[in-house]
């Protein structure tokens, strides 16, 4: 965990959003809060509760208590009212404030909250001090009802594979917003809002568990190392872009479509030239196997591109010039994951997003090109030409991101600076 910088210290521990007093309707930060606002105005508390069950919520924890918590322990910040009642507070995702150095938010389903709320809690305040505030009594019967509703309504899969856009408190057009848009594929897959730097993700511990399980990142030093490698495009194998670059060099030199045999020969000849310059032996089985692997990679790329064109991911004569987007896109999201885990400072988050933006614009000319590079990188990494879910799910993301009206790729110009 990092030491908070001076510019990270602020007064917004909890959201405070006044209700409009002039009769105007409140502009909620996202669809869920807009729906809850409507239900608050109509007094439909049961429908409100069901909506919270479907999405889950976040509860505040002092950061030192979170750090000291053992397995299966869930510290939670509660307050006592003047009349002697204990109140637990939760917020839906769109209302979460800028991360504070002394406080974190943990995500829980309502079924989990039924188990985690301390025994002495009398009331659950959902989105207090906002226009969509609602208060629920807490007793054994209510907790049982929450668990039943959880089993009936909650599905983590239903929260994924969607475009989520914040309408308030977002970055203006510029490098930060562009850098956020570079992570759109993963935001879609995880069902996260793409256009906010106020990142809480799966909650503080959830983000740490995600990074540990998927990236072997367990502390600030691990995060710094992987973020640098992603933004410098050093996580994916170097030879993927080497093979694509050989075709680009041939195409640029001769001004025509490159024959596959010519492309394979260029890969082989260039490898041998590089080996000669560096004094690397070329007469052993290891080098021969590597050359054969890269020549075979040409065919794999061609088959993927053929499928991409058939599925509309590439234009009829389109090719993928670089898989840089696979690392850049993950680097954009890694910056947010690191901030949610409190491995990254706010300044490092912003700097990483700006670097992602710059790297993307240096390689690609449009979001469609960026997306095709990302998809090919993911397929080379995971799919093994099965054209299974590793491909079909990211194809669905591409289609949604290029057609949904409030998608980042239809609202953020690719050349935005």
C-alpha cells in the first residue's frame, strides 16, 4: 500500500448529493441510480430492494481495519444515532466517491450483507444523503428475506458483458478519457463503468484478490512492475508483432497485398539476418524450431483474419497490423485495478492512462483497428484456433462497443489529445 500524496487527501469520505429543490429532476450518475431515484419518488421500497439485490452494493471500511482483517472477517463502518440505533451504510456503484486515503469500500451482494452485518445493526441505509436514499430495518426476518431474494435474483453473469457509462463526475475529452476508453474491452467484459477514475471495482479486497489470482500481483512493487511492462508492450511475446511487422514492411515496400509464401520467407530471412548480426547460432534444432513456429504463426494469423472479416471485425480487405492493443488495453485496466487495490497512487493512475492513450494513438488510426489488434492478441494468447468463447465473447464486446450509442468508441474521438 502506498503512502497518500498530499493531493489525494480530501474531505469526501461519503457521497453527498443534495436533492434538487427547484422541482427539477435529478441527473443520476448511471442507470441503476436513476431507477432507484424513480422508485424512491414512487415509494416502492420492495422494488428498490430487489434492484439492489440484483446489483449488489459497497460498504465503507477504515483502511487500517481492512488491512488487519483476517480470512472470513468483514470489518464494517457503522454509526450510532442519537436515539441509540446502529446504522450500517451502503452505496450503489455509481455514487461511490473519489477514493480516500483513510477509507475503502468493499463490494457485497445483499445475501452476503445479511451475513456480514454486525449483529447489533438496526437499520441499513442505502445511498444516504442522496436523492435515491432508502432505509431498511434489519432483523433476523429481514436478513432471511435478503438471502431468499439473493438466491432468486442475483447472477454475477448478468452483471457482465454490458456497456456501463457514467453520466456525472466523468473526465472531459482528452488523454485521460481516451486512456480510459482503451480499456473498454475489459470494462465491457466485467460490466464496469468505463469513464471514471474514481475506481473501486470489486471492492478493495476484491481487487486485491483479482490481481493476485489472475496476475500474481500481491503488492505495490508487483503492480508497478506489471504496469510498466504492459504499457511498454513487453507482456505479450515480442515475435507476434515481429511477424505482423514483416508483412507490413513487405506491403509498404511493394504497395500490394502480400503473398503468404513471401511473408513466411520474409520472416525466416529476417530472423536469420538478425541472428547473424547478434552472433546467434542458426544451425541447431532450437533455432530451426523457432523459425518453423513463426512461419506457422503466419498461417494462424491469416486464418484468424479471415474469420474476423467474415464476422465484420475487419473490413473486407482489412488486416491486423499490430497486437499492441492487447497489452495497452490491459494496461489501461491494470491502472484502475491497481488504484482499487491501493497499490497505485491517483497520480500513477492518471499517468498510466495518459501513457496508454499515447501508445494506442502511436500504433492505430481508429478504435476499430485498436479492437482488432486486441482481439487477435487475446486469441493468440488463449484461443488456440478453437474460435470458442475466448473469441466469441470478445467479438460480442467489439460489436457492442462499436454500436452502443454511449460506448466509449462512439463518444471519444480516437485522435483526441
